């Protein structure tokens, strides 16, 4: 879990940076063009909950 730059996400998910920019423009999300975005998969959420339970 965390915040990642577009370039980090592109590398992590093998997506071309140009594709991300096209998607952001297509869905009129220019506000995300130069920001960090948070990505959480179901596995990440489950792992976080397990760790939080373990801490308690």
C-alpha cells in the first residue's frame, strides 16, 4: 500500500507511460497528471488487515 508516481506504476504493471496519459485525458482527470496515485489490490488490503490484526 502506498502512493506511487506514474512512472513507478508504469514500471510495476508494465504499462506504457503514454497509455496512462491517454487514459487520464480520456477520463478528464488532468488533476492526476502530475500527482501521486494510490493503488491497493485486494491482496494488499488483505495483507494490511492481517498485519494490523497482528499488531493489536
